[in-house]
C-alpha cells in the first residue's frame, strides 16, 4: 500500500508511520480479496476492447506509475474511435487529483458530439 501511495499520485501525501497499521487493518477487513478472486477474463478490457462500439475516453494522469502511457495508448488503439487524453500533474486517480481536467475532457466529448 505504501508503494501504491507513492506511485499512484502526482503529489503523494505523507502518511505518518503510526497510521499505516490502521490502513492495513481496514484493507484486511474489506472484501477486496473476494472482488479480485471473482474477476474473470471478461472483466479485463483488453479481452473485449475490439468489440466496444461506444464512445470511449481513455484518460490518464501523466504522473501515473501504475498504468503506463504505453499501456493506456495500446488499450485506446484497440477501441475504434477511442479518444486519448492525458493530464499533467495528475496520477492514477484523476477523479481525485485532477477532476477539473477529467470533467473538461468529458465535456469536450459531449460538446463535440462524440457522446
């Protein structure tokens, strides 16, 4: 989780060492293991990307160290008509770190008739 925190954000927050045990307990008490175990091949977009026939926005934070730019662009290339956008000073969670840039990209897709 510490490594994810460092890699996911453009500006990771410093979390005090005494807080991490509480974070671990919360994760262990969640159903994340069951959710991961329940995933099938159909849950991974690359297995069905070529069949998607709806407008798709591939939006990535430039500082994202979880999903590479190459992987995001590769996924976008599999989806006919996908729009790729990247936000500077943004990491893996654009809805938290750069929501204004994400909303702008979505609004542009709607405005220009892509959606």
